[in-house]
């Protein structure tokens, strides 16, 4: 089952060196979610073959322009291209006022149902739950109310072992039960044991998104043990003072967070315009946490 994130933008604040403000597309089992929507997101989606009408949910972390100024344009384009399907939008409460104001003065009535869910910047919350996926928001520490997001895959199914079931004539109606670990008995009294006929389910995967934030202990539990942590790395550690002032993180700090939270891999981004070459950021992170990778626009990263 596919669980991957496409980086559409990895620049902080302003677009520079062909880098765009923050946006990511998460593909979970062919459901597409957009995480943040900086200016230029539509063009980036076009460039990397993401159809906007396939996006079913959008998550906005906070109301700094580099994380949502592409949103009104995207929602308007969805209207123009005849979107009919419902769209869920999760973000800070004032976002709804901003959208209403924009649509009011452009005399726009959306022809699709936009369902808004205000995030809570003060406590961790489950904001979406299905059998396959749970999404949580959790507080970050930034200059305006900001949340991170965590995506947890539900329990995965065991799989049948073809060499064992081949030639056994197991009634196919038993397959789902066996995958769930339930033994089955047919009308002749033959017992089919799940433990013998199936491979155990692989571990569930999880993705956490932290942009923008000071590195602090408050979100450690919320991101604990994820397979892939996206964490902003706006500065290298020689700019720690600037990071503290602007409520951002250094590359070194993000790597320390990755270690403390026991994550498997760190995906870096939200690079300051002062870095044309990103090597110093990567080297600093890798010294602390070897499983650190730079995000590049247009690349998919497996969760
Ligand atoms: Zn930002
Ligand atoms: Zn910000």
C-alpha cells in the first residue's frame, strides 16, 4: 500500500533558487492530501502531475504567508475546473474568515462543499480517523498559533502464503478471516490455521510534519517513533540566535529531535534563502543523526 510524500516546496519565506514556499502532497493508498499550500503550489502540482481534483483533504499548519498564500488560488481553480466532490480543510480558525472575505469580494460561490475543521493550537487532537488512517494535530512553538500533523496507518493485514494455500482448495470466503488471524473450519471439518497459512502483518507506518517551530520538548511524544519525520531546518547552528528570535530550528536541533523522538528517518526542509548550497545543513544533521536527508522538490519520499 502506497504511503509517500511528494515535496512541492522547501523554501522558507520567499521563493528563491528555484525553491518554492512550503507544500507537500501525501499519497496514502492513492488518497491525496495536501499539507500546507504556499504560493506557487498549483504550478508545482501541475509540474509534478498532481491533479487538484484528486486532493481530498488539505492541512494548513499556520497562517504565515509561505504556508497558505496559494490556497485561495487553488480553491478557486478547483471551482473553475468543475470540482464537485467534497473537500475537507483543516487549519487555524481565522483561515475561514480569510477565505470568506476573499470569496465575498470576488463574488465567488463555491460549487463544491468545502468542509472546514478548525485546528486547536493548544492541545493534541485526533482530527481525522478511518479504519486505515488516523491523523492528529499537535501544538508547535512558533510566532503565531501553529500545529504539526501526524499520520498513522491503521493495523495492516496479514497476507496468505501462496505456497501453503496452493492446492489446498481453501474456500475463498475464508481468506479474509485467515488474514485477520481467525482459524476456519469447512463443512468436512477440515481446520485451516491462520498461523500456518499467513505471514504476519507488517508494522504500521507513520509520518509527522513539523513546520515551523522551535525545537522543544513539547511535541516529542506527538512525533515519537514515526518512520519519517519532516522537520524544518531553516538555519545551520551558527544561526541559533536567529533561530530562537524567529521561532525556527537549526539543522542540528532537528537532528537532535529526531534522535530523542526515536524516529527512523529525518526529512529536512524550509531552507533559509541564505543557503544556495544545502550541504552545510545536511552535514550538520548527519553528525547527530545519520538517517537525515535533504528534501528536494519533485522527489517522493517513502514513509
Ligand atoms: Zn515558514
Ligand atoms: Zn511561519
